C-alpha cells in the first residue's frame, strides 16, 4: 500500500503545519461558504478536506475540474452534485480539484458556470487552485473565501517521516532522514514516497541511500569541465566540456553561477554573467515550451560564452565551491521533472490526467515500467527518462 495513503491524516490533529488553514476550513465548511484553497504541492490541501469531513461527519464528493471538458460537463457533474441533498449523511463537501485546469481559452464558460453553481449550492464547495490569483479565476475569486496552505518546513516533514519509520520498523540514520526531509522541498508527499522507495524492502535508511541524490562521485568531472571554461579561450574545446559530465546542463549552470565570482572579476565577470543570463533565458524557453533544440544555445552561452567573456587567459585555479543547498534542491526538482514528463506520457497513453498519474499511479507503475522494455518503447521514453526510471531510488 502506498504510504502516503496509509499514513494520511484521519483527523485534523494529525495534520501537521496547517493549524490556521484547517481552522478556517472548518469554519467555512460549517458556514456553507465556498472556498478556494491553495498552496504548494503535497502540503496537505486535499487530505485536510478529507480529515475535516471525517470529523464533521460529511461525505466528500471529489471532482477534478480539468477532467471536465466543457461548460456543460461542469454544470452537469458539479452542478448536480451541488444541488442534491444527501439523505444518508449529515452533509456533503464538494471538492473541486485543479480549478485552474478548466480550459480557459477555448471555453470561457467553464469558470463562469462554476461561479454560478456556487451561488445556489446546497453544500459547501471547496475548490483547489494552483494559482488563485490568475486572471481566469477573477470572477470566481470574488465570491469565495481564500485559504492559503503553507509550504511545510523541513522539521515538520522530518517528524512525519520519523513516525512512519517507527511504525514501519525502519532503522534510520538520523542525519539521513533529516536530509531526506530537506530535499523534499516542502512536499510531504514526495518525502514519504522517497522514504517508501528506499526502505520498503530493506527497512533501513542510511546516508548512502541518499547518494542517488548526492553528487560525490560527480564532483571531479564537473571540476574539470569548469576549469576548462574558466581557463581556456578556445570555443572549439570548451563547447564540448559538458558532454561527458554526468549531470544535466541545468545543474552545470548552478555550478557556473556559484563559482564565477571566484574566477573572474570586473568587466570579465559582468560579461560572463550576461552570458549566463542569456543561457538562462533559453533554459526557461526549453522548460516552458519543450523546445529542446534550444539546448545548443544554452550550452554555447554557458561554455564558449563564459570562456570568451574574459579578456585574457588566466592561470591558477581556486577550489570549486559547491552550493549544496541549491544543487540538491535543484536535483530534487529535476527528479520531479522527470516524474512529470514520464507521467505525461503515461497519461497520454492511458487517456487520463497527468495529475492523477503522478498522485495515484506513478509510484506503483515505475518499477514495472523500468523492467518492461515493451512499455518503455510504447511510451517512447527518452534516454534520460529511461536512465532515470531504471535507476534505483528514482
Ligand atoms: N500537512 C500534512 N499533514 C500530514 N500529512 C500530510 C500533510 N501534507 C501532506 N501529507 C501527506 O501527503 C499526502 C498528500 O497530501 P495531499 O494530497 O493533501 O497534498 P496536496 O496539498 O493536496 O497536494 P497537491 O497540490 O498535489 O494536490 C497525504 O496523503 C499525507 O499522507
Ligand atoms: Mg491535492
């Protein structure tokens, strides 16, 4: 069983770090007021609604707004649910997830019909938005209370992980567990999933288990690559330096960013940072629009651009500094990025939503996919994705 489900909070006192949000939630649900809840990923929005419902004796009817393709469907599914009184229980909470997913442009009516539904609903409606301040939701927002769920800090995540370890008889190295909590970057679901992936079979968590996130062995190679960029002025040589470095280009970017000021100064430094900022622009485009062919520009600005930013070749080399924090956060994010991109492919092939796959399916499917070549081919996974999914601890 998925540990996130097994250890979901069954009552509100088991929810960590969201005291105010939960209090507000109870108040608005009791008052039958429509609310929009928002906050970072995996911090307890959905499970809080369920815990509150449980305590108040309500049933929850959950609808994913982005699964409803048009206005008619929103009216039919959510509208009907909002009108019907339940005979058997005290009440019903209608939980509408992903309201920003209601197709905004092709179908402006979706949000409006939701706004109409909440005006005469028989039941409290809780809507979940990623960005409640988006323009699209402006009309709806005026009629709703907003509740923010805060990003969970790492000690709270650590406490939850520790409890789970005790219940599952997992022996753990305390520092490693803290590190795992930190790496989750506020996402308790991710932290619990990581813990389960590592410990389910061997009931033990050690510092080495975090190596898949760590960088130890990779440090030498990135050092050599940066040395070439900082010392050489030959674009032919430097353009290829990252090809054999076993970390991705975005991470190399952070290394450059961190170390540039120790190598360059004055105008050279300004020029080099200007190249990095251009690389960053392409990086953004690649991530937003999946224009992978921009990778070559990002690479060129980071390598040849930075190398040629200095007026003269320099000698002497200060020891590289790594900012563990940024780098590790970044890696944790990249892990999620791969999870997202693979999940999107699964979703496309199974006609369901990416969000659903990430939350409910991915964790169970990944080992199966990793061992099954035909599925990998069918999903058309990229070599990066294959490497990631077949690696232990992904
Ligand atoms: N504040 C919390 N207290 C206790 N457990 C939590 C908390 N936040 C998350 N969890 C754990 O993580 C799981 C996922 O949380 P939940 O589904 O509520 O996140 P969410 O905020 O709705 O995320 P998303 O933005 O992806 O919808 C829960 O089932 C629970 O095990
Ligand atoms: Mg949720």
